[in-house]
């Protein structure tokens, strides 16, 4: 997650060695040989505003006069991807870096409206089972391969191929049963069932479009340097150190303008330690950092350092309670945990005003989000009464409740790659608070691979897993009973293990309807079931904070809030 966490889903480990020699892409020379083509993008009645999907509110102010050229240095605290192709696995670190070289079929603006990108028009049949897309003409990948209907077909099939090991993208196109090539610029998607979230899903970085010739090279080579249409190109990857990106001289923007980025390149460095990243920023060693600690954000106020706050859409950051096994298979125990956790003081102090408490399953960015604060008030007396009623009536010598000789234990694995220090401290406070009513919460810090292993083995009772996607359809991924079935990668998103037929019916109906008012109402009902079932403890929006210095024009996309540097300039 990014502050607090990257929207991690499953990351498949590949067998690429971690040698020190950089991995060189083969597409740089091809790009330089491609002629620039100026295009005008036609407006589409079904696509909303044709704005390039960049948030105007997240522009960072630099400290001096902006100039073209030079190399921007970006330092990330998220885990280094094992693959630069976001189709493989599908986690937030992949989204962060691939935004620079891969582009989606459509975009999304700040209001939630879908906007043209590689597709300039689209329409859907009355039964919701057939989607037609008209591609922007004369677009090419940086290896010279055309962005045509066949390329879209190859990309969807790549996402659906079990050998790809996709999770996020696989789930996004799960209802696409066939992709038909109508002609070079027209592609038709046939669905097995209506999917009101299809366009939202296709706006995500995990379904971004890449060269079919690049995919055909095989996973190892494509992981090292995916080939896209974005403003930059993967030039070299030195594992455990950095990825070097160079400018795409022939870049065509979503509005059809042939206009390359101002920067000559980006050096994408991996610096896990937050204090080291911040020191590198303030010393001028790097220009942009992500995942800053809250106290660093506060300390930077009034300085030459600029702050970008870009909360993610989709799901809220939350603690998920595993209702599929004891003790949280009892709603009384789940409510007791929630009523005793008391996260508010910790959020206020540890996050220093950079995160606001949430009482919703959905991000505040989502217009469909509903809240119910009344369900989450701290009430220790009520928590004790609920545990008594559930049969946890005795305590052992350490003060923990017991039942039939078993301790009231909650295993809580924590991904150190996804949680900033403030969040880990918050979990420790929740651990102490719930102990007062008799819960033994065992916090286990794990690296990302081990963390996924524990979840896959169902060896947890509580977890903070920052999965998200664009739009309220994230509720279907997280809380539909189908979400307990692993994707080919092995990842499953329903960590609360909710299996409620009434909830399934609401989520299925929301997915099927094209009526926005009906959709919003169905999602509101679904959220209430999730909240009243005490399947989650909502905490705050999934945070995306960036600090910049010595650069102007940094913005974030209104899809999954990743930064883009197409208009950035060093200052």
C-alpha cells in the first residue's frame, strides 16, 4: 500500500536473477525511428468529458523556474516489483512505475466520468453483453507495433491466461468471454454477463495495453521491459537499485496531441527506509518521494518541499476480520473486537492530521460511499457483554479470555512492505486496547512473499490488506462469496471470507444494471450489510502522499492516483 499501503494484490515471483548488470530494453532505437503523428481525438457521446484524466488538484509547486530536459529522480518506499508488467500479479508498485510507460484503454476524470484514451469511442448493447470500442487511429507502441484491435485482443487474453499469473487484471476482465477483431480500429468484447464496471476496470493500470510483440517475447523478457505507448520507455533495470526510463520522443497524448514529455528521463530508485528517502529529498538528491511518514509531511510545511495528497478510489483502508473461522465466525466476537479497538486516538496522533477516520467500506473519493459511524463507537462494556454472551467467560493467568480451554487469539500478519511506521504503531495500539477485554492479538511482521503465504494458508484472523480498484465495484471483489476463490495467481481478495447470499445478490444486481441510480442504491445496501456484519474495521482512505522538491508540474491520475510526469519539469 502506499501510505498507508500500496494497493497490493498478488505478486508472482519470477525466476529472473538479481544480477547487478542492468537489463536493457530493445525498443529504444525503434522509438527514435518512428515518425511523429499529430492526431485530433473526436469527442464521444458515451464517454463523458475528453479531459486527459489528470487531476488538477494534485499539481506540485516547485521552488524555481521550470526548464525542459534533465532526469528526474524518484524514490519509492514500496517494494520493488518482481515484474514491470502489471498484468503479472497486479500490485501497486507495478501501477506506480508502469503509469510512466503503459496506458489504459480509457481514463477517468475527477468526477468519476470515463474519458477517452487509447479508445476514443465506445458503446454497449441493450442487454449489456456486447461492448464496441473505436480505437484512436494511427497509434503505435514504442516498438512500432500498431495499437489495433488485434493488440487489444492479445492483451485481454494475456490477462486471462492462467500462465500470466494475473490477479487484479484477471478479476477486472473476468466477464469478458471473447474479444472480436471487427477491423483494425474496432474491437468488440463479448461478455458472459453484464458488467457495469467494465470501463472502470479498463481504466486501471493493471489492465493497461502493451505491445503484443513485447508479450510474445516471453514473460522474463517482457517483465524486464514492457513495451507501451506512454511518455517514457523502460531503458534499463538494475535490480535492487533502480529502473531507468527515457523519454518517448513520439508520445501522443490522450487528446491526440503529439507532444513528448519535457523530462529527458526518470531514474526510479528503490529506497525502503522512510527516513533515508526523506533525507535524500531534502538534500536535493532526489526530486520526488512516496510513502512519506506523517511527521515528515508536517515537517515539510512552509518549506520548499511540496506535498501532493491523492487518496485512492475504491476501497477504504480497513482491518478485515476472518469470518470463515473461529473466533470471528461469531458476529458477537467481531463486534466486540471492533467496539474495543478504539483506533481514533491513534489515527489522530500517529497520522498528525494527514488521515481522517472513515466509517465506510469505500473511499471518500467514491460518490457511492456510505458511512455509519454509530456502528463503530468504542464501548468496552458492550464488548465485554458480547464476549460473555458468546461463551468467552473465563480468563487465563495472562488476562486473556478462554473458552473450552482455548485462548481468544487473533493472528494478525502485517506486511512490512505495505504499512508505514505510523500504521504499524496503530496496530500495536489496537492490540493493547483489545487486550483489555480479553483478546490476544498476535502481530507478526512479514515481508510481502511470506505475508501472501500466510493469507493463502488461511493462517490469520485479522489482516489489513490494501486491495483496491477503481469504482464501487470493488465491493464485489472484496465481499462477494466468489472472492474467496483464488485467482490463477493464488490470490483471493475476500479476506473477510464473507459468504452471504443476500449480499451476493445485491452485488450481482449492481454489476448487471446500467442504471446509475439503481446501482448506487444497491451498493448502499451492500455496504450496510458489510458494516452491520462487523466484517471490517474501517480506518481511513488508502493514502497516497508524495513530497516533491526541485520540480514543477507533477500530477496524479484520477484512476488509481498514480503520479504522472508527462508535464513535469525540473526547477
